[in-house]
C-alpha cells in the first residue's frame, strides 16, 4: 500500500457527518504505515472559523482554485478511498496549518 507523508494533498471520497461523502481534496496529517491515513478537509469555501487556514501557495499544491484547510474537520480514512495524489503543501503553508492545528487541540484538550 502507498505511503503518504504529512503535507500531501490527496483527491479522495471525504465523508460528512450526515453519512454522505464528496470527492474532494484532503490534506494528510499522518500515515502510520497501515491501511488508513489521518486527513483534514480542503475546501474552496471562504474562511469561516478561526480553525480555517488559507493556503497561499495553493497552485503549487496541485489545487485548482484558492483553498482553505479546515483543521477542525479530522478524519481517519481508508487509503482505498484515495483516487490520486494532487501534490504537496509548501513548507510555509504546512507550517501555517500546523500552527492552527495546535490551536484546535489546545481548545479541545483543556
């Protein structure tokens, strides 16, 4: 099975809490070497919360439009849902996402 690294952008079927799913980009946070990958949602919808991180170098990441990472929308998904890898975040964009993730977890774990 393919191994992904933190910062990779994948095109995959991303599930919603309603039970439906949508083919969309997702950002890899971790791949522990098994059949699953930990990802967060990537969307073209404008920033809506403090937990959204706008990507400055979205074109370099293989995305087709200006995008936002929804860092509070975590999912552990089977790699079989991955259609293909689109690209990877630049170091600057990944650092910005990682900083926002630290805020998310500090809010959740008190």
